[in-house]
C-alpha cells in the first residue's frame, strides 16, 4: 500500500488508511480494526456488513469522494436487495470495492460492539460485546485419500476463513455435527462461546447453512421470593420478553435463614429445594421462549445473579455453612457452567451458564450485579443504593470507597405476611392517600391509572376488582396513617374515639384501619392491622439499620443521594419511604429509582464479556460489613422501630411533611403524645 492508493476514512471511528484499488470495504475495515460486523465471512448472504458511502468534498478529512469511488452495484447485492431489501444508499461491505478516495459510515446496526440504551431512569448504555457469536463457514468435504474427522475440518475452515486458531467442541454438539454438515451441504453456521477474551472458543451450537433464526440469552435475577428473567437478543441487545415466576422454595421458608434451617433439620432438604428452583427455572425458560415465539434451543447463554443462599441451592450445594459464623461460601468466584451441569433441561445441554461472583457470605451476586449496574465506585458524591426485597442488598460508596452489606428485611415488603397482602398484580392497591381531616382513603390499583375517588375508577376496575394490597401500597398506607394522625410514632393505631373516624375498628386489644370493604358483594375486606404495621416496622428497621451501619463504617451522618432498586423500587414513593424511616434523610429530589438494578446488572454481564471481568475485579475492592455479628446493628434496629426514627435527625423531612404529635395505648385511654425524640450524633 502506498500513499498513491485510495484513502478510505471510516466514520464514526475516524480510522483511515490507504488501500489498493479493488480492496473490499470489509477487508479494509478489518485491517484498520474498524468495528464492522459479519457472520458469513464476506459471502454477501448475512447482510451484517452494511455500510453507507458518502460522496462530495470533505475538507475535515482532506479528501474528495467522487462518483465511482466504490465499485458498481454487483449481482450479489442486487440479489440480496431483491430478496431482503437494502436501505437507500446502503451497500454490502463485503461486495463494494474501493476504487477511489471515499468516506464510509458504519451504521450502529452494523457494528459488532454497538451500544444499546438501557430503558431506565439513568439511560445507561450497554456496549455489545457478547461471549457467544455466530460464524458461517464452508467446510471441505471428506476425502478418503486425506482422512480427517469432520470436526477437524470445521476447525480448519474457522482458521482459514475467520483466522480463529483453535477451537474446542461441546460434546452434545459433536454428537449431532455430522448430519448438520451434510444437511447444509458442507456449509454451516457455528456459535462460538468464550468465557473470557483470551479463552479458546468452544462450539456450543451448529446449524446447516446460514443461521438466521437469531441467538438469545437469559438474564435471571434469582430472588428469595420471585425469579425474574429477561430474554435478550444477543445480536442487538434488545430485551424481547420479560417474565417472572414465584420462587417455589417459599414453601420451605419465606426468608433465607428459615430455608437454611430447613436444610439443617431435614436430611436431603437442600436437594429438595435445589430441585424445586431448577424446575421453576425450566418452566420460566419454556414460557418466556413461547412468549417471544422462539424455540428454547436458541437460548444459548444464561447469566444468574442471586444471594448466597440461592446461589448455593441453585448449584446443589448445602447452604448449612451460610447459617452460622463465619458464613463461609463454598466459592465466591464467578462460575462458568453448562445447562447440563445444572439439569436445566429446557435449555440446550451445551448452553452456557455464567454466575456472577458473590461479595461475602451474606452479600451475594445480586449485590455484585447492582454494583455493576449502578457503579457506586464511579460516583463523585456519596450514594446509598438499596435493593429492596426479602433480603435487602445495601451499597454505600463513592470514588474513594464502596461498602456493602445485606439486611434480612423479610417478605413484608413483597406483600407477604400482611393480612390483606398480595404480590403486585392487577387489582392490588399500589398507592394510597389518607385525608388528614376526614381520615378517609383514596387509592390506586395496578392496572388502572385513576384514583378511587374518580367516578370512572369503579367502572375501569370492574374486571379485576380490588383484590388486596402489594408492597408499595402497604408502605404508603403505614406512612399515611402516621401523617394523618391515625397512628403514633410507636406504630400504634388509635381507637375510633381517639382518631375521630369509624374506619378505626377494634381488633382484639388493638385496632385496624379499614381501607376498603367489599364483603357485601362477596369481595375482600382490606385493612391495615396492628400486625401488618409490626411486620413493616421490622422490615424497615432492618433496612435502615443496615444503611446506618454502613454510614457508621464510613464515619458519616448523612448521604448525598439515595437510589432505590429492586422489584418495586420504582414504585416506592420517596416521601413515604422517608416518613416511614426506611431510608436516611435526604432531599426528595435526591431519591431516585433504578428499577430492577440486579436484573440490569445481569443483562449487562450477558451482553458484555468485558463487564464480567470488570465486576470480578470490583467485587474484590468492595468492603464487606457483616450485619449478623455487628453489635451496633441491633442498637440501630431498635431505634429504627419508631416511625420515622427514635434518635436520628430528619431536617429534610420537616420540609416535606409535619408529623402530628399523637400517642395511643392499647387499652384505648389515650396518652400524652408520642413525641419523636431526636438527637444528633456525637
């Protein structure tokens, strides 16, 4: 190549070079390291290498691109355009040849490492760098005079046509390779998987001819209560279907420690729970594939994030050691397995499983996934990230340091252990407001955008009815009871005489608040009972105490901002969370939602191989704080039982709402008021 050869400039990368006349654009791109995709290896049949040439004066690049700077449209492009269609101005990079100086744009969909915008509040981008990629090859036919195996000739074709030096082959693929080769008349597509960039790739699937049915992966957040999955197109990064299923292990215990106890008390109990969760994952994979109208054999990768107990039970490891100090994990490293290893029979046997690393005995791969998604270590200000669930993962950090702990909140936030509680589904109350004067409620249910005081509300909810109250609804209900003066700081509901409303109804020695009564029509009677409030107090106290413990470790009294994550983090009102005392006091505009951050972290790891090694390094740098053995946890927990809190200052809360000074006792004779006592640290 000389400077007399045509100059080729690629955008948006800006890479440039001189190439001899007749050089295919794809070849020029590869030699310059330009990010231009191709599955068929330049045969003009996959269309991945589409490019857009630009003509005219380009002073910025120091060239003029004249008509004829690329070779004329050829038969291969014409045939492709006739069958599939090419956008106006587009060419196939493997067919168009360089004839003169030219500027060539590589559109996003033609880039291997294209960026996908995450559909969430932070609008993060995920760079596509998948571990599994497709390669189309033409394989030599067998020859009696040169005896070689079919696999060896496949490897030879990958070396000659894709410059891939060595490969291994998953055994289930090898057993079916010969009929695939013959059906494709020695032209096949293989899926190669690498566990890391330097690893030898493994053939994990093969199809006759050019495979155009797509390639998919699952990002699974395996939680204590629910299993959430995102089916993702590994070519584009698009989530094509999302689905969830209840974790069937709930029947062995609603929280993690009760499941560990079940394994301890019942020989074989751990394997019973392992079988149950694997069956659920198989069901979920089958259902989500059907929803996306694909066959499960196209799901060739799955990334799991989960807490340590779920991690061990998924792997078939007895979690007994996680139930006692020093809470030793069988392994904390990231793991690469196959679907066959975990008996996930809904997926191809050679489908690859990646499990993110755990941080500590009680801080799992789900917390690692949150760290990957929200990147607290890159935050200039001090951020508290709370992944709210049956077991809350809490991260606190900035560019200086990141701390992590896990806090056993229990299932109350999920609507479990609540008298009228249910999971988030159509008909469940998700938001509520109580008038401080009339003490009457109005509410919204999932599946309807109207409030219950809108005349159209009852028509629009006739199909679902009002069925119960979900996690976000119960949080708002308890906070609203406090703000309306129906409940004192200790969490006690007053009688009808004390509160001035008939909605305060006696229930044994305590009182409950009536939200909705449809018993006359055979429907439910939805109340907030004293037991419900106690369950929420225990959950929120555990959450707050965990956050407070990290703040102690960081030696701070305040944080700059709070990120709420988890299945219903997006639905919790910041004001109500603060009134309840779930989170430390910060300005309301500094409380944001990240949705299912653990699921997003799993999706990032699914789409980007570099992210997997990045989180492995990050996990080693996170400081783990063990709530179970930290004496101050109990102290913070007890103080946090009051609503909002017995000792901490809440200056910001005063700007949002004035909490009434009320106090009731269980006998209903009133008291002198349960004033919230506050003092500053130190």
